[in-house]
């Protein structure tokens, strides 16, 4: 209590101090909750990122396998066509 304070002044000061304390506590709780939410979002994003990376790697592997099969098929048919052409013009297959 300060010199010259009335009872009302003291009551106002106490109320302000109490409200300020409650306000600080509420802000602290809000910031803590926001930090928890951000951490939760980071974890979710990391999990989703890992899932996307796995999906992309799987799809790339499938595509690579398809390309390998197509390449093998093309090489097989090119070899077969070459052997047919050689037989047609020369009358012999290579290796026979």
C-alpha cells in the first residue's frame, strides 16, 4: 500500500496484479499448446514425407523394371529379326 492510497486504489492494484498473473499464465499455456501442436505437425509431416519418398521409390523401381523388360524384349526381337534377315539373304543362321 502506498502513501495516500485509498482502499479502492489498493483493490484495483490487487485485481490488476491478479489479472496480470492469470493473463501471463494463460499466455504461457497457449504458447506451450502451440509448441505441442507444432511438434505434432512436424512429426506428421515427417511421417508423410517418408511415406511419399517410399511411394516414389517403389514407383521408380516398377518403372525401371518395366523399362528393363521392354529393353530385353526389344533386344530379343532385334536379334530375331537380324537372324531372319541373315537367313533370308545368306541362307544361314548365325551359330548354326
